[in-house]
C-alpha cells in the first residue's frame, strides 16, 4: 500500500515510519495511541514557504518583494495543497479515526492539505532538502507561474467591494471572524462577509485575512451578474 503511494509521490522513503506518521490524523492517533502528524505539519509548512520563497527569489527577478509575497501566499495555501492531495490520491492512504471516517474526513480539504504539509516534512527528515524541493516544484511550478502572471490583479475583497458599490443607495460591507479552531500552530478561522447587515457568505482559512478573502470569493461566485 505504501509503495503505491510512494510511486505517486515520486519519492521512496528509507524510513517508512516517517511516512506513516505523516499520514496519521489526530483522530486515528487518539483512538490508537499513536503520534499524529501535527508536528510534521508545522515543519512542513515552514519548508514549503522556504522552498517557494527560494524559487521565486531565484527565478522571478522582475517581481518586487510585495509581489513575491502575494504569489507565495496564493500557492502556499489550503486550496493549492488540497489540489495536490486530490491529484495524488492522498485520501486513499490517510489513517483516520472512526469519527472522521464517519464524517467523510478523507474528503475534507483541511485534513488533506495538512497531510501534504506533513508528507513534505517527512520527506525532508528522510532524505534532505533536494528530494522535497523536487516534489514541491513538480507540483507548484505551474501554479507559481500562473500566479506571477496575475500578481497585479485586484484581490477578491477589492473586486467584491467595487461590485457592491455599483448598487445604488447605502453600501456597508463588513467582515467578521465568527469562529476559530485548532492548536496555536495550526489555527483555522471562519469569516463571514455582510452587505448592509445581510450575511452574503462564509469562508475558512489558516489566517483571518485568508478566511475573509475566501468569504469574499464565495460571495463573488454567488452574486455573478
């Protein structure tokens, strides 16, 4: 089973226990007395940011610091990692507890994205930076290229504001963080956006800003036309 997953990753682990740990969700760890992948997520997040930053710095000489930050934020995010997890069938290999299995945890974007970060850390601990650099860039090179082309475009909050301000009458747009969960190193926030007191949409993210941006994106999709 692990061999099949390693083929999809394009990396063969010397220490299989690292890979198993990376695929072990907290629900399974709690039910079976095992170590979860949370600490690996923490390390993987930092490695992902470093490799992406290094790549942007080396290849995109024309981008300013603020633009590089925006490109990195657009690809080092839950949605981007979730797409990687879907492409590589992470859901088939996760160790989930009974409660998460019942709640279809193997399909949840947050769980899948976190597992990608954990696997990145496991690769690094197993074989150093080169193998993990190859994995990250193989999966993110095209998204980085696309993001670099659109870095000057307005963000969802700005576009939503401009769209709503085209309405006649009073315009009052408000963002509110309505929930947060998870440990300090891996917080998740839920935001909602209101238009003149009416809730338009909600969104989740790893930061308050990301959650607000996702709420704006969802609202934009709901209010096309």
